[in-house]
C-alpha cells in the first residue's frame, strides 16, 4: 500500500511537471503581455522597462527556470494586472467554483442514478423511453443556451430566482461558503442546474447501459431466486456491479466541470475562478493562467487517484498495484 | 413412495411457456405435466434446448419478457403459483422452493462476500438475529464440505474454486430449508470426481431435511442413481415418464431408449456406443405430428400427421409414442 502511494505520488508529480512545461511553451506563443500592462501611449523605453520588470526579456528557458525555482519556494508568481500573488487570486475564487460544481454534481447523481437504474431495468417501458429522450436533450443542448432559457423563465418572467451573482456567504472553517445561507441557495440554484444537466444526462446513460448489461447476468436472477426484493436486486446487486464505468465518467466530469465552469460562471456572473480565467486570458495575465492550469491539472490528477481508490472499495477483484 | 398425504408437493399441469422473440415464438415448454411427492427426487432429462431450465424458471416465476407462462397450473401444495402475485412468489422463492443454477461460476455476485450472500437468504426468510444467522451459515457451509467456514464467510467468490463456489450455491439453496430444490445441472461445470461428491452431498442433505428435488440434467447415468422417478423432455414436451427403474431398464419411448444407449458403459466397447441420429429440430417451427419422428427409427406415416399423447405403458411408465417399445424390445 505504501509502495503504491509512493508510486502514485511520483506519477502525479511527473504529470504536473509535464503540464507545466506544456503550459509554459504554449504561453510563449500567445500575445505579448507587455502591451496589456503599459499605457497605450507608452514609449519604446517604457515598454522595454516594463518588459524587464516582468522578466519577459529573458528566454523562455530562463523564465521557466525562474518560475520553477520560485515555485519550489512556494511562490507561484504575481498577477501582472492585480499585482497580487496569482495563487491568492485563484484561491479566493476557488470556493465559489467548487461550491457550484459540488451542488451540480450532487444534483446530477441524485437524478441520474435512480432514473438510470429504472431505465436500465425496464428498457422497453414508455417511462424509460421518455427518460432517454430527455437525456438526449440534456446531452445535446448547449449549456449557455439552457442557462439563458432558465434566466429568461425563472428570473425574468417569473422572478423566482436571481439571474446573477453569488448570495450571502458565511465563514466556515476559514472558507467563505454561500451554501450555509438561504440567499446563497437562492443564488446557486440556476447556475448549478445549468451546469448539472449535461453531466446528469451522461451519468444517466452510463447507469442505464451498465444496468442493462448487469441485468443479463446470472447472479441477478439468482438473487431473485433467493427471494430478494426487486429494489434490493436492482440496487444492492445490480447497481454496484454497474458502477465502475459510471464512477470513471463521474471522475472525468467532476474535473471537467471544475475546469470548464467558465461558461456558466460567465452567464450568471458567478465570481468563481472560471471567470477569473476568462478575464486573465483577455488581459494576457500569464502568471494567473499558468497557476490556474496547474491547479486544474492537480485537481484532475487527484480526482483520478481517488477514483482508483474507489474502484478497489467497490470491487474486491481490483487491487492497487 | 407410500405417503399419507394425498396432494403432491408440486404438481405441474399442462404448462406452456413461450418466448415471443423477433424471429418468432419459441415454444420452449409446450404442455408439460408432472408431479413430485414430498421427499422425492425427480429427474428431468433431455437434450440441450429441451426446455428443462425453462421449466425450472417457470416454477419460480422467473420467466422474463419476452417470455411468458401462457397457460397451465403450478400447484405448490395445492396453491397455484402462476396466478400468485409477485409478493407471494417472493416469499416462496428461497424459502419454499429454491434453485441451483446451471452455471455455478456466475450465480454468485462478485462484489459481495460469500457470507453476505448467504446471510441475505436468512435475513429474508427467518427471524434469526445476526449471530444466529452467522452460526447457521457456518454450519451450512461445513455441511457442504467447506472447511474453515467462519473465515471463508468473509471471502469473495473469486477467491473460491469452481467446486467450492458450487458448494456455496448449494448451501445457499438449502439454507432456508426449502421444501423443494430445483437443481439445474448442478454438476456439469465441475470435474468428474467433484461431481459425484456433490451429488452425494445433495442427496444426503435432501434426505436429512425431508426436502424434495427436481434434478435437471442431460445425463441419464446421473439421474438413474439419484432419482425416484424421471420425466423425459423433448422439444418442450414430456415424451416419457415413470419410476426410475422401470424407465431405465425398459424405456418405452424410442427417444428415451436413444438417451440410455448413449450412456457410456464400462462393460461396452466404445465403438458400440450409439448416438441418437440427427439433431433437435428448430423449436420455432416444429414439424407436424411427433417432434421426434425425423430422428426415430420406428416412425411411420401416422407419426407425421398426429401428435401422440401420453398414454400408460407397462408398469409405471407413461409415454407419448404411436409405436412404443415393449419390454426387452430394441429400438
Ligand atoms: N430468454 C429466452 N429467449 C428466447 N428463447 C429462450 C430463452 N430462454 C430459453 N429459450 C429457448 O427455450 C428453449 C429451451 O431452453 P432451455 O434453456 O430450457 O433448455 P435446456 O433443456 O435447459 O437446455 P440445456 O441442457 O442446454 O440447458 C431453447 O430453444 C432456448 O433457445
Ligand atoms: Mg438448461
């Protein structure tokens, strides 16, 4: 077990390092950030000065070396725009994004699993067909469109939910969380629903496919022959066996949503890190972009690791090697 | 078997189970009748595709769409299971009738411990507390010949050999002391030495608990040792039935004769081992008349026109044949 953990840790570090290299190379091909920093009427000399100040006069290799060495000292660089540590900027906005993603994921799972199990167990029923048609819409309708429709209906027409922004927050364990206030829930409802629909549809379809596959297995019939209730046969025997691919997708989706909550955040003016990323890209604020990408890579790698652990909890035949 | 009880444990009356598939209706069971008394072992034999498993699943109400019990009665101590609701069937499954499936390797849930899978039966069908249930499971595992049972309850199916898994499945089937065990080829997946071991064990368990058993197999040699009486299925129909001894020694249906002649016998030279010529017809469009006539050495014109019905033969036998064999007559 310890050996496994060590191996994974080395793997993760390696992945993160490769990501840092790729990100750095990509950054050096994008626009020159100096012009975003200096005033429009800056003289060549001023531009040159700014360039030197930001360390952009050196070669990519040197820049990378500086980045890595300060990173190892816990310094992730400063935003050109905000003149603040990039990490602080991102971490300030992380809770808002994570909060929205978690609510969206919980919603997606809570809807997708029961409906998927039902549709898989009764593949030919009318209700199942309706569910599957609905899931097809969930997959194919673009998130920004759904978001705008929801805003139009629930915010503009009926005025049930606010159309933008995050609600009141309260400090919980040092983090500013909006899920502990009524106003917070009021604000998060629409963006979380918007964000969850696509994932919900995918998870639902995966669950259904898994259940259809499992339903053919002998042990399902044997469980019924023992006198187990339909519910137990489906959930205790069936679902558990159908879950491995669902969890794989769940992990990928979770990473995706954290990384690409940007659109939803933009539509609902949600003050998360996705919005910060968009702003930073507009302003060519390289340090923020680099740290953001590294952080997302880290989140992916950690989720991946957790998913592997969950596999072993579900299936005794899978061992950590 | 002389029994004071007049109603049999299970009476199957004219059972029809069809599968309505895209390529046509499969009449898997097409008018099967038999009965089993308390404490009896009945052999249900026939070639692959004869409908043996479907009969077993029908009794337990485990026929799924596109399959359906079209007609007939399944009387368990006089109570009809065909018309019983799902709730009643669930009480019966595992407690009054249990089944050992054809393939032991796939009958157990790979993600649950053996202990949990055994415990499930007792939780469903007994009021025992957790400790008493565990003791019962351990005793049952030991009685099917699994050592270190307490420890093995915590193991998963993949940690067991095929033979051990089959023992576990048998143990599960017997756990709630059902009145009837349907054993669907309980030993085909196992090698020969383990086969006879397991059969002896099942026989002993059944005698011990006073249960009855339907032993499904295509192996007449096995049933002839185990069963009190035998029902022979061919294409979803009963072609012959009767007491084991009568049927094995002097079968009256040519199909039964063929099955018996294909049993390898140590006293026979291998080249004399016969096989029934031809193969089972496509069950989706059976020929008119007798289903067996195309493979039958005794077939005549009438066999192609009229389907024979079960009629009494010598001793205890009933056979569906226009030209049944007399005792001692060759096919
Ligand atoms: N779910 C199903 N859908 C369609 N046809 C089926 C289904 N189950 C069984 N059948 C058909 O019913 C017939 C009888 O099958 P059954 O499994 O009872 O045979 P069997 O006598 O048990 O054979 P074996 O010795 O191979 O187990 C076969 O023709 C089979 O193809
Ligand atoms: Mg079978």
